[in-house]
C-alpha cells in the first residue's frame, strides 16, 4: 500500500516570509515533528543549498529512530521544495509548497512513499501518523513565525 498524504494550512504571512524560514534546512528540527537533527551533507552543484543538495535527518517516528537522506529534486523559492529519499528505511518523496492566498500563504506538505520492512504491515496506521505529524508541522510553523519563537 502506497502512502500519499497532503496537509494544507493558510498562514497569515506573505509566502516569501514563510518560505524563507521553512525552506531553510537549519530550521527543520525547530518546526518539523520528530526531527532531532538536520545536516547539509552534500551541497548543490553550484554550492550551498539547492537542486542536488542532500540533507541528512535524524528523526523519531512511532518510537523508532530513523536516519535518512533527502536529495533536493527541485528548489524554487519561495514557491517549492521537492525532495526524494536516497537513503531511508522506506522510499519517500516530500514536497513543500507555498502559494499566495488572500489571507497570506497557502502552505502545503505532501509525503508520498511506499512503506518498507516492518512499516509495510502498518501502512494504514503510518498514513494516519504522517497526516497527524504534518498537521502539527504546519501549525508549529505558523506559531513560530507569528508568535516570534525565533522565526526568520
């Protein structure tokens, strides 16, 4: 069973402000559920963060430590960050998008993948947990940026 989960939220700030913070891997552990550490382990071809760069994340999900590497497949700030796993316990494709909205920014996170190993048996539970985590991520992103918790 493949997983395809998208969550959305309107954040009352311009897309440039939201994306400046959210698309910076150095903030991953501050607003993304379960991520304890994120490190740029490969720079983009032109240097720094961009298409081709890789971010290694250490996270905890369903009580298990997960180390994985995401490669940037597309980077179009402030609108889009698309990443695919190159090292992970299950294949994963994560897309962050930020579009103008009359009340600020329409933020969305989409996670697609196929559970591997032990996760294959728990795919329905995994999809619910991913949706819950992503919903909290966008809520925490909004709170960080609007309540001054060290935003961009």
